[in-house]
C-alpha cells in the first residue's frame, strides 16, 4: 500500500511538537561503537557540539557515553544527561 504525500503533508507527519526548553543543554543523540561513542549536544545558547569520553562539557568531564545517555562527573557525582523522550 502506498501513500501519496505532498511535501507539506510529509513535513506535518514528520514534525512533532515537544515541550523542550531550548535555553538548557540537551543531548541530541549518541553514535559510534562501544569504544568510539560520541555525543551530539545542543548547548543552551544554540551551539551544537560533538563530544567524546574525556572531553569537558561546561567544565565537567564526560566519564561515559552510552546509547542515549552521557555521564558527567559533577562535583564527584555521576550525573546523566539524557535525550528527550
């Protein structure tokens, strides 16, 4: 079964409204193999950065990246940054 969608209709079906605070840091996604994981992160000012384990994010070291999650060391506490659900 095929469906005839115009560009406008396709965009409408592909776009979802979300309650996202764009002023906050947000995980957009993760990619790579187990030893080469990277995270794509949107900072509160709108800049998008790619980070890996060992990099700093806003002064806090990234200690792990798992699918859909970045673990930061914030004042000695492991804190997870997760993407929107």
